[in-house]
C-alpha cells in the first residue's frame, strides 16, 4: 500500500507518516518498515500490523493514567 493508504490504516495523516520516515520517530517509537521502489514508497500490511502490535490495547485513558500512577516516578525518592 502507498503512504496515503498506510497512513489511513494506522490512523495518521499522510504528512505525519512521511515526516516519520525522515525523523525516525512515530508516536515516540521508530516508524514502521517500508520499501522504496524508485520514487515510490510501499508499506506491506504485515509490517504495519507488526508496528501496531507493540502498543498495548487500552479500554480508556483512565486505565493508562492509573497504570502510570502505580509506577514509582523516581527510584531514588525517599520520603522524609
């Protein structure tokens, strides 16, 4: 699939996916693999699925916040 189709599949704007190829970051992680064929950029669906699989499914934003609150912010913090 091309950049526009891949971006739609991942839920990003095509510009965001193009920019990720140059910056090396998309949503805080390396972007999905792609193949350059001349001037054309091609993404395979399995590569996009592999990239998406690294993110844990969430039922709500509150779930993400409560998980972060359980983790200590600083290992060296000792209350007085």
